[in-house]
C-alpha cells in the first residue's frame, strides 16, 4: 500500500480510505460524496420557527425584536434565538422587506469652481 500511495502522491490514510470505500460499495463508492452535513446542530426547533412565522402573520407590523419578546414569554425552558436569527427566518420566508441604504452623494463645492479658474490662470501666468 505504501508504494502505491507514493506513486499516486497521496497519504497512506487516504489510500486506505479509498480502498475501504471500494470494498464497501464497489466502483460506485469511489465517486465524490456530498460534504453537506447530515444534520445541523444549531437549527431552530420546528415549533419555534413555526411560532415565529405565525406571530408575524398575525401581527404584520411586528419586527424581530418584538417577536423575540413574545418568544421569551412563551418558551421559558429553551434557549431563545437572537434577534438576528429571528430576522433571518422572516427573511427566508419573505416576510420582511429589505431596505436600501440611503446613500449621500458628494456634490461639488464652491471650491471646485474656484480651483478650475485658478488652474486656468496659473497655466497662462507662466
């Protein structure tokens, strides 16, 4: 196994992993596997997510902060998600609108016109 791994420039650990996969599944086991996790450890409980969505549908003007306060009163035994998590749930289901940022654009100052004249006169002065 060591010689074969050296020939393909892979570690022996990888070589044995490939060999074990081949023995378990045949040629099909050698294809790339998904790296997606089987489960998400920090996923919100189904009941909490449902409660968030139901409260938002009942009270459309409420935001994540107010819904979180309602959660604190309702579910005392579990860890309450952060305001940002609640907002992410609402955003995922399209229950909140994204606001565009108000951008302030710089406008030319009085100095801008003065600078042009100054440069024009400076060019003729020499």
